[in-house]
C-alpha cells in the first residue's frame, strides 16, 4: 500500500471573505481528499479562518494533509493590502519549516495579486483562482476597451450600446458594467488592486 505521507506542498491563499474563501476551500478539500501525498497549507486572516473553520466543525478532521495558518490582518482593508506580501511571505516560510517541504506552487484567489511576485521569487508556479461570475473577469481584462467605449458614448442620447467587441460580454450593454470597481481609478490600494488584474494575470501563463 503506497504511503500517504505528503511529499509535495501547495500553499493556498484565499481572499479573506466568506464568499471568496469558501469556494477556494471547497476546491482544496476535494484536491486534498484525492491526493493525500500533497500537503495543502491554507493561509488566511484569523477572522476568515475562524468563520470558515468554526468551533465544533469537523471539516478538517478527515483531511490531515490540510493545515490552516493565521496571517496578520491589520485594522483595515488598506492596512491588510499594504502589509500582505511580507506577512504572507513569512507565513509561507513558517509552513515550509513546519512541514519540511518547500512550497511547489501557490494556489490563490486572483485578487491576491502579490502572490505573483512571491511565486516568482520562489521560482514556483502561481495558479490564480477566479471566484466571481465569469463576465466580471472579461470586464477587468478588457477595462481599457470599455473605458474607450465610455469616452465615445457617454452623455449621448439613446444608450443601449452593446459590448459586441469585448470577448465574453457581447450580449451585455455599456450601462451594465459595474464602473465603480472596473473603471474608476482612485488612490486607494483596493482600487489599485482591481486595476492591476489585467496587467498581472497574464503572468500566470
């Protein structure tokens, strides 16, 4: 009978909110169940982990190859994002030392864009996981095209401009685009994160 002792190491980094962490953990749980020789280190904020793995839950009892680690959250989303890269680098190092196995890849929520830099520094693969509806991904990737359409058609009477030139959005209309997150640019780190998706995501290919 083959040994189930973990020989490889996947580091998992969800975006710390229930709506994002749960889908990624469901994927990891299925992977861990089918591949007991792979260790999965699940890194998130104390609040997110506490919500996902609440007291009395037996979620992890049958999956000893999933280990959960708390990572500093900061007092606000801005503080969290500002220190995220260094905090998660430290947590990855801790998980590697505890397991005795170097991380082989990073499986992360796509919004945790700093993972691309960490993966590059460790010379391992970055696998981003997309949680929202697929059309949101097209909106982020083609935000420049949508912005151009807005400049041309905004303030014109009639409306009803179909996004026929945008892959994945050809059946939608310009007014359907959630401009607050996709198009608007501010000085906040959250805005910078949303705006960076289309530039960083191709790095995983």
